[in-house]
C-alpha cells in the first residue's frame, strides 16, 4: 500500500454495492445507495488526545457522508477520521 494515513485518519475500502432489481428494472450505479460499511486497509498512528483504536482488517460501519473518496490503482477508497467510524462489526 502506497498510502499511509496520518494522525487519526483511516483508509477504508467500501463494501461492494448490492445488486438490486425493482420489478425487473436494473438500477444504474449512479442511483444505488453507497454502502455504509467497509474494511480498514491502513491507519494513522493517532494523536496525543486520541489513540488509534482501529486496525487493518477491521470491518466497520461509517456515516453516510463520511470521508473523502480517492482512487488508487483503479480501486475506490475512502479516507476519513477515526471519529467518522460508527462501529466495528
């Protein structure tokens, strides 16, 4: 991995969106809801006020508008603060 998050930030790979059909109509990718769960790929070291609780390979739930989308080697990731993560599953 060529990205190392700093401070209290984590790199998350979102879970794939589920394929759904409505009455035989396939919903396009642009209309699908973003998944709200993913896998932690990399973490920062934390800050002096907040230690890093998450670790790589944790599966997490995060807020709907959390993080910044980035693309690395053709794969979509989110980089967000640890405080944007709601739960470990």
